[in-house]
C-alpha cells in the first residue's frame, strides 16, 4: 500500500509566527534612520511681494456725517397766570424782537389784587407813623419822670410790630404787581415764531403753552457721528457744512460722551465761524472734514486671527521677512489710521497669503527703503 503523507497539525501556529516576523521586519524597516547620503528637506519658498514706503501709499480720507442747523434756544412760552386771553400779536413765521409783546391776558383781577395790597400797605404805614409819634412822646415823658420804663418798652414793641407789618404788606404789593406784569407775555429773545397756540377768548392757566419761539442769530450745528469718527473730527483743521449748494465753515464745540441706545452714535455740536451767515434753523445737510492723521487704504489691510492690520518688511536682503502689524480700531472696507514712521516699508502686493515671520523674496523687496 502506498505510504500517506503525515498531516501538519500545527499549521495555525506556524502561520501566526510567520505573520509576526513579517510585521517586525516592516517596523524595523520603517523606523530605520535614512541613509547618510539622503538629501536634506528643502526650505520653504520665499514669497514674492512688492514693497513701498508708507508715505507713498497713505491717504487722508474725507469723512462726512449728517447734520442739521438747530436754534440755540427754542422755548415753549407758557402762561404764568390764569385769565382770559384778550389778544395775540405775532403769528407763525413772524420775526419778533426781544421784549416784544406776544399775548395779553385780561389783567383786571390782578389789578384789583394790586389795589388791595396797596391799601393794606397804606394802612400799616399810617399805623406806623402813629406808633412812632407815640414813641417819641413817651421818651419825652420818661425824661420828665411822668412815664415808666415798662410803658416805654411797650411802645417800642408796638413800633417794631407795625414795622414788620409794613414790610409784609410791601412784599405783598410787590407780589401782586409781579403777577399783574405776567399777564403780558413778552419775547425773551429775538427770534421767529415756530408755533402759535394762543387763541383769543380762551381761558388759560399757568403752564398753558401759548407760543414756541426759535432764537435767531445763535444757530448751531448738530451732527450724528460714529464713535470711530470722533477722534478725526476733533483733530480736523477745517470743517465745513454743505447744504443747498452752499458751504459754511464751522468749528467743533463739544461732543456728547454718551451713545444713543439704538444707533450707537454720538452727538456733536458745532458753531459757525464768526462773521459767516448761518443757514436758517431746521436746514439739513452734510458735515465734511478731512482726517489730519494718515490712513492706510483698505486694500492693503489683511485679517490675521481677530485683528486687522498690515504687513511690513522686516530685515533686508536674505534676512527679509514679513511682520504683521495690527491696527487698533481698524474696520473692514474702511481706511484706518496708522501711527508708523513715514519711511516704513509696507508690503503692497502679495500680502493676502503671507504669515507673520514668513521669508520674502529679497529681490522683490529691494525697491523699499532700507
């Protein structure tokens, strides 16, 4: 009978051993150091950029803001006493002078109050004269020994009390006269009538608004600014207001320190230059000024992380590299102020892909000032 081959009982064990040897060989080959003659890894390529002096690319942009002419005083003139309005003298749009009569309230009741106060004053004055005469006579009798010191002191007290009564009645008369004067409403300043609410024959009470008067000759400008524009306006050398095809020189007076809750803007007040004709109150237009500080165009700025800034050249020749300089307060699409020296070499082309510290081509950067 032919002989049968002996079966391999440990085939799985042998397969596992062979697999382990293969893995160990592969790991040894992968972790082996590179040959001594292998080439070194190449250095990162230098970026090709264009560089220019800062003073050759900066600009001084012109800013603008909406503005309107407002009267320095716009008063709501109210009645100060009660009564019936007898007449009014100025209508809407009329120009009035300071002290001019605007309305007259019936003064009869107040005239009667003045007469009563005058009568009370006259009576107390007569009593005072009598008391003073009695005091003089009492002093003479005391000197002759016919009048006691206690009686003299009583006469002196009577004179003092009547003097106090006279003073009170005099004040009451002045009050009544002042109330009578308030029946005539006069213009507190020269201006124009913006509203007339007075109607002949109406009964008015203290606080009833009769006129709205806008002061003339002391107009100011009110402008609404973004907080970013405030420093530029403060430093501007020339500010002008343009409205209805005309230009008016102006100067900054003050800027409000608070922001509006809705628009997040600040309010500035400006005055027109002396001698210049100011537009009428209510005129709307545009406030314009030129920035005094140099600004970089938005095309030169890039964002790195959370900051907007500009790349400048650092070093020269083979050591030239890009340095990122953040610009505080910079905004997307808007020229931003820069405080770098005028001869700073700024990268003006190729900055979009640069990183801080990246080498730049020294040939491309040779046009910048060292």
